[in-house]
C-alpha cells in the first residue's frame, strides 16, 4: 500500500508542477509566459486541479499514516510538508490570477485530513462507550 501511495503522490505531484498542455512560452495575444495553457479553459482546469490535489493529499495522508511508527517518521513528515509547499507554489505560479479559485483547491486538499479526524473521533467516542467484555458477560457459576 505504501508503494501505491508513493506512486500516486509522485504522479499527482508531477502533474501539478507540469500541468497538461504545458505552459505558455511567450507573452502574446492574451496570455503570459509561464502560465498553464490548460488554465485558460477555466472550468476544466479546476476540475483537474481539484481532483489532482485531492489525490495528492490523500496519498500523502496514507504515507504518513503507514509510516507512523517508523524510526524516521519525523523526517518523512518534514519531507511531505515540503512537497506540499512546493506543489502549492507551483500551482500558484502557473495558474492565471484572474481565474483563481483556490478556496476549492484548499478544500480539496483538506478533505482527506478532515475525514481522518472524523473517523478518529468516531472511533474514540464509540470505543469509550463500549464496556469491556468482562463487565458485559454474566458470571456463570458451575455447581458440581
């Protein structure tokens, strides 16, 4: 599972840093060099951007969760946070300013973490409400 999550993170990171269609190479006729060509089809670009960010965020969460008790867990967390910052910087750099809808991208990035928190809270609440089996079971007295 760790290998699959790492591959998903690699592919989605690369797709975000180097968007489909590439970037404009020159400044002319209504576009700016360095901006994503695909971004000029605003709705389609944001569907791509949100889905890509969601996949990256979920795969990073899986990587962090699976390496939780590893000796170098802190280093893995630092590396993944750096990767998220780099990904975000690349997206901000290639997306035209006039079509920015980053609140949706940020929401997509936070969905896996929010779901994980809700699952953890749900498990904590229901585990605390359950009584240990020794308290629930009746004592059976055998008379011989």
